[in-house]
């Protein structure tokens, strides 16, 4: 299965009280083969959690 990379977007956000704060947003893509295997559609969710090993992740697919 192909590997994906993490994309990080950093920006400043204005709060309601006039202050600004910095935010980071992380984005990953899902390989096409994985999306097709799980028959994912727009609006389906993926729940991420730590796996049993320090470098493993567990995914739970929530289909609408």
C-alpha cells in the first residue's frame, strides 16, 4: 500500500475578544486502495486511536 505524508498548515486566528492565537492543522490523505476497500464515501468518518505498539495506529471506520 502506498505511503502518505502529513501536511501542516500554520495560521493566526483572531479571537472574539480581539486577540490573536496561532493554530496548527494537520492533514493526511488516505490511499485510494484503502478508500475503495472500505467503500468510503463523502461524509464517512475515521476514528484514530493509539495502537498497542508505540508506532502503530488503529482506525475505526464510521459509515453514514
